[in-house]
C-alpha cells in the first residue's frame, strides 16, 4: 500500500505539491493526471526518495520514504521522466548493472535479466550502446530496468511518451499484465491512456488534488455524459428534441447535419430520443451515445483550479 | 556497503567506454616523461632517484586530475541519470565512494604505467627502490586528494567545463598555500596562522613523501582531506540533485 499524508514540496518561489493525501491499494493502476507543471513529477520524485518533502509524509508498503528510504526503494521500480539511462553502456551491460545493484548474482541474475529483456523485446539491441537507440527502445530499456526485480510498486513517469501507437499499445498491455497484484502509478497527460489501463484516476492542478475516482466516474462528470449525437440526411427538428424530458441543451453542427443532445445530470435520454425518431420517421444515418469526454472534464477541473 | 563494488565497477568501466581513458593516460605518460627529462634534468643531476619525476606531479595533476573528476557527477545531472542512481536502493555513501574509488583506481593505473621510469633508473644506477615505492604511494594519495576536490566541484556544477575550472582553481589554492609569495602575504598574521596555511599545502606535504619519507602526519593529512571533500560531495549532491 502507498499512503501519502499532506505531502508538500515547496521550492524557493512556489509550492509544487500542496498537502496531497491519498492511498493506493495493491491491484490498482492509478493514473496520475494534471497539466504540465501541476506537480505530478515532483510527487513521484518524492515517492521514490529522490526529493525530500518539505512537510508531510509518504510510505511505501509500510516503509517511510524518509526514514526507511532504502527499504522503500527496494520494493519499487521507477521509470523517471524521459527514461534517463547511462548512454555509454550497452543495453545488456546496463540491465546487468541494475540487476547487480538490486542484489542479484549468478544464475539468479541471469534469469532476472533475461526475463526483463524478453518482456520488453530487447533481444535485437542487446549489444548496442543506449545512446544509439531510438526513443522507443530507450523507453523500453528504462521500463526493463524498472520491472527487473518484479517490484510490488511500480512508478512510471510518462511511460508511453514518445512511443508510436504500436509501442504504446504494447506498453499498456505490459502494464495491465503486471498490474494484477501490484500497485502501479502512471503519470500521463494522454487521456486515452487513463481509460485504456487505469482503474483509478487522480487529477491534480497546482499541486492540489482536484478529482479522484474511476475513469468512468470522471467521464460522468462531463456535460457530454449520456449525450446523444444524431446525424440525419437533412436538418432535424431541434425544437422537438429540446422539448423532450431530461434534455439539458442542444448543440447543432450545420455543416454535418448533426445534432448533439445533452442530458441533464443523472438522466438517461436515449429512449426518449429513439421514440421521437420513430414517431417523426426521421432517417438517421448515425446515432452515438457518449460516456462523457475526459478531455473536457480535465479542462474544467484543471482550469477552474487555476483561476 | 554491499553495492559499492557494483557502482565502482560501472564507473571504472565507463572510463574505458570512451576514448577519455586512453587520451588521458597517453597525455599523462608523455607529459611526465617530458617534465622529468627536460625540465627536471634527470640525466644532468647524475643521481639514481625519481625526485625530478615526482616533483612535477603536483603541477601535472593540477590539470589532468580535474579532467577525470569533472564527469563524475556533472554528467549524471546533465543526462538526468542521477534520478535513476539516487532512487536505486543504494546509500549516498556507496554512490559517492564508489565513484571516487573508480576514478582513483583509474588514476592509479595511469600512474603504474610510468613503470619504465623505474626500469630506466634501475638500469642506470642503484636507486633506493623503497623510496621510489613511497614516492608512488604519495603521488597516488596526492591524486586522491585532487580527485576528492574534483568530485565535489563536479557535484556543484552541471556543466563539465565549469566543474573542471572550479576544480583547477580550488586545487591551485591548495598548492600555492605553501609558496613564499602566499605566505608573505600573511606576514601580518601570527605565526600559528602562517603555519596553518602552509600546512595545508600539497607541495610541502608531498615533497617529503616524494623523497621517500613517510610521516604519519602527511598520510593523515591526505586521508583527512579526501574524507572531508567526499563528505562535502555527498552534501552537495543532496542539495543540488534536483536542480
């Protein structure tokens, strides 16, 4: 379990993380969201023991990150932002080094190293210097380093940043596969990633927690939650749509002959709309019920906080 | 303590991963030869010892040692790998000492490669090989003191060139504090202060070692200096790592 209690980090001029408190249980994949500069990386740096908190505390599996830093660090794998590595080492040499630092020797070490190499599919670049690798491979080397000792806690700072869509998919599958009995914290500003891998999302802005819930809960905060979009052959009767019970508003896109009908919070409007279509005999080419738009929720949450 | 050899091995290996190690060794060997034979008047003295060889080490190290120390921490901070290193389960002591020892052993290897000097002097006469061994040991201690200062300066500056210049400047102060021109400037001061400043000097401490005289106080001086500067390195690393 990871527990943060009023974790705060102040730099000379500003407060990067402001009294952040939350818990993460094993099995959870926590998406850590926020605009750039919101304090995501600073929080992760404090959790991993790289930065010392100004005040407050945090513990990893019962080990306080200040007083029992080494025990805490043994339990976790960390991918720092940008996946820094020792560029003058070969991939094999680097992963060997990490395994040795983690205390593995002999056959034990070989098994660990080979497993990590296999999981990240690094076989083809083992002898290459890390400096000469592409961004995607570098990121994978960083991930291999983080998961090598099968840690109970995995902290990944923007793990898919700079990867192509295939690699992103691969990394997400890997994280999902690892997540079963672990705690995984992923920071990201790619919102699709949250719905794809996370079981829980925390949004922070200006160092403060502004939302905490499952991705679905976050989506349901959107004004587009349960909104229905219709695309017809010709203009649709917006007055009739607006008059339906539970409808909060209507957005019309003239060019595409599409109408988005917004639902009032907590209301389901699809059945009424469906009945109206049948009754009016409209020819509808497309019909889409939305769960909500995360980017819109994200903007509302983080901008509101900034003002 | 257990992970110190792992850090040491990686650091030492990284010296040889780039041409730096070979270039450094070559320059050191060539310059130490030039200094000994031309400036030191090795033949003209007509004595079978290595005093002219060792006497230039202080000045040679002034520029060469900061060059191998400058990358120790600057590079880690510049590439961001310091974040990786400091979040691995190793203590700050292991990181600082492991890195320092790697650089020190590397300097030792370069120093040992001057062995033809020993063969030459043994071929030409009957030198006191014990004194030569002491000279080598003293020279290695001197290199260690320079390296400990260089490591601290490297932790201070993100830029390797700045780390180099800082290290040369601080080392220079430790050398010249024994020269008459500096001590004369302290003419107004009480004698104990003049002595204290003079006793800080590498020149005076190394002088007796290079002649084969082992004084416990000189050994203690170098060892203390190394420890103090490494402790300073650990503190600076902590303060600066996030910057």
